[in-house]
C-alpha cells in the first residue's frame, strides 16, 4: 500500500528519501482506507522509516492490536539529483524500475512473514 498524499505529491514534486509528512488530505485518505480495511484480518505490518509511510500505517492500524515494524529496505530509492523537481513523464521508466525492486523486495519479505502481513 502506498502512503497518503503529501504537499509534494500534490505539486508533483519528486520526494525521494526527503522526509515529507502527510498533509491533511493524506491523513483523511488514510482514515478512509482504514475504515475500508476493518473487515480484513492483519497480523502484522511493515513500514518504511519515512514519516509519510509510517504515519499512514499508524492511521491504518489505529485501534487494532497489530504490530508495526519499520524496515529501511522498503523506503524510497535514493534519488537526490531529482529531489524537489517536477515529475518528468519521460523519466517514469526509471521509477518503474524502482517499483519493480520494491515489489520484488516485498515479495521476498512476505516469504518470511505470516500470510496476513501488510
């Protein structure tokens, strides 16, 4: 699951590992998603150490006795050269490489987790 909206997302700026917090709309989206996920059993959850990811996870899990583990291996790929720049559609293929890495890592982590981990 992706983190909620930040001010930089709204402006279409590359965040990279810059620790940008959620904005109010991002918190609202996380609360709405949490409501929609109440029907699912979740045994544990993992989050990136970045505030936007961690806060999204905390809102999603609020009021539920679900352990949340921080793992640096699932944080954004470091792209300091582009941080703060507008997203470039021509550069999206590079982002897809990062997404593939993230999905692959998530799958490998999931192989070592209970079935209901997020």
